[in-house]
C-alpha cells in the first residue's frame, strides 16, 4: 500500500473519530414554553402550536406537548324533600325514620346535604270514619211521681243528641193512705245514649327537607407545556480527500444525515406529509405517537436504498404505549395504529 493511501486513511480515521465524538458528546439544547388559554379555545390553540422555533440563531423542532386542564370549583345550594308513609304521628319517632344526611349528584354537582328537623310535616294519608256510642245520665231527687211526663226524652249537648234509653226509679219516701203504704217521693237516674263519629287514621305522610351545598369542578383554562429539541445542522464542509477513499468519506457524511423514511397522515381524505426520519437495519422502530391533531391512519414510504436493506424484515411501530410488529413487503404501504 502506498504511503499516500496510508496517510489518506489515517486522516479519514481521525476525522471520523472526531466527528463521532462530536456527535456523542454534543448535548442537544431543549426549550420549554408554557401557554395558558381559555379552555373553550384549547383545541384550536393546540392545533396551532408552532412545530418549529428559532431562538438565538438556534433551530428547534417540536418534541412533545403536555396538556393540563386547570379546574375551577362551582357550587350550588340544593334542597330536597323526602317523604315516607308511616303509621305514627309522634314527632321524635318520625324524625328518627329519616337518615341524617344524603349524598347527592345533580347535573354533575355532588355533595352531602343534611336533614332539617324543623321542616318535618305529618299529614293524614289514609283514614276512615267510625261511629261509636256515648252516654249521659241525669239524676232526679225527691220527686213526687215516677211518671216520665216531666222527664226530657232527649238532650242535646256538645253537638250530640242523647236519647233516653233507661229510666231507673227508686222509692225514697212512703205514706199511709187508707191503711195502705204508698210511695210518696222518688229519686231517679235517667240514662241517655247518643252516637258520635270519629276518624280512624291508618297511615300518615311525613315529609322533611334536606339542605346543603353541592359542588363540581369544571375546566377553566388549559396549560400547554411545549417542549422543543434543538436540531443539529452539520453544514461544515469536510475537506476533500484525494482518491476514491475521500469520495467514500464524503458520501458517508451525506448518508449519515439522510432521512430515508417519509411518514404521511390521512387528513381530510388525503395523506399529508407529517415528518421524515432516518432508519437503518439496526434501528427498526418508527414512533407514530402524534404531537398534534392526527388521525390513526398513516402511509409509510421507504427510500429505495433502505427498502432493499430491510425488505422481509420485521419493523416495530410505536403509538403511545402500544407497539405492533409489521413485516416489510412493500416500499410503501398504509397502516392503522
């Protein structure tokens, strides 16, 4: 091997080593932005997040967007009336029949409302009328006759009419008439009977109020944490190296930067290019996790050179935390993740 070739190979080795070390040691810069918008505008703002960024002459590409909805608490006063059919009207007993609290959900509002004992009402629900007898008696002392002529046959008292049903007389004094002992005075008890009507309650309806505050959380604003990653542009020119070896070296640099996979996403009935990536036989993984609003239908297009290398091999597609395998049989194909 000629001395010229040996020197060329040495230079190539040194340059490759330096470039490799540069790639390995160079840490990509990252920029993080926070954007807070009204929740109702969040979807529109998300779709308009810049995919690229330039700051201090450094070029960045969108890496990730984290979304957080900021909540606010709404409250409302709520009143509920509960009712029970019962057989007693004793207040203390009825109050104990109702739970002290109730857990409530109304239109997304939740909370615990409490019983208001002062609101208890008890009304008759079912009843019937029943007739029953009532009694009255009247006494007469030292009357000269046991005739009923002067005795009332009915008496009205407190809205009820009483009828004489049993007069009872007793002789309290006698006298001799024509050698015969005859009654001279009487005492009597007059028994009267009447009919009244009363209501017999079989069931009552008890109602009581529960009162309290309900609350719910609703989105008020949305905060997007947008992360950008620096994109290295290797625009420096490697000095030409004599001979065929130099051409190979420069070609190697070009191939190193080549993005050999195009990724399209189906949007509004047509496939639109979303990004380009570099793939090789040692890195057969394509991440399809979206960074903006995309559908789940993709079209993948490999370069001719890459397709020749990976044809028949298995490739992995990542979509969020799901990974699926795919065998490469065509240079371009469609996939749904």
